[in-house]
C-alpha cells in the first residue's frame, strides 16, 4: 500500500531559493537529490519528496482552501521506516519556522492535518481523522482544532 502526503506552501521565495534552502536543512541527513526542469526530488530513508513550483494541483488546492500556494510537495512515505512521522514533522516545523506563507499538509492528498494561513500565522493541527501524530516534533506553537476546507 502506497502512503503519501501532500504539502502545499505559499511563499514569496522563488523556486531556486526554496530548493537551495531545502538542501541546506537536509544536508546533515543521508539524502539523494535529483534536479530537473520540472521537478526537484529528495530521497531519504523515511520518504521521497517531489517538489514542483505551481501546477494544477497547487492551483486547485489554493481554490479549495481560499489560500495562495506556490509550491507543491508530494511526499512518498516509506511506511516500513518507523521514524518517518517524526522526521516529517521536523521538516514541516522547519518550513513553518522559516518560510512565511500559507501552508497545508494533507494525508493521502485529501485529509488536511496541519494548516497555517498567512493572514494570522496561527498553526492549526487536526488529528481527528488521522489518529495520534507526533506534532510535538514540529517545534512550533500550534492549536488543536478540526480543519475544514473553505
């Protein structure tokens, strides 16, 4: 069974700046990287991340949530790696701390469980549909609340 998550991010950063920053934050981990015209790929033991700028998925989700997304990250989870959820929360936390903008993290591309709107900056987490998750590894202040789309 394939397990994946989608992260949508709004930012004033350009694509090359975002890719460079992602490389810096994962540089102490064993990762492989592939960079081509349409997609930047990072692979680690816990997951593989496919990063794109723009596209239909980001546009549709922007409309669904009433937010403005610039980057679309498809995260293919290695569910046999026991620490994937902690590492994913650590990565999400670094993004939340360092990049202003709208943010949504979804399980299976349909269940939002972390949302931040640029307008208020408040991080909302919702484990009502995904079960217990290690949100403490975000290392940011958050509030538990049920997340609904617009």
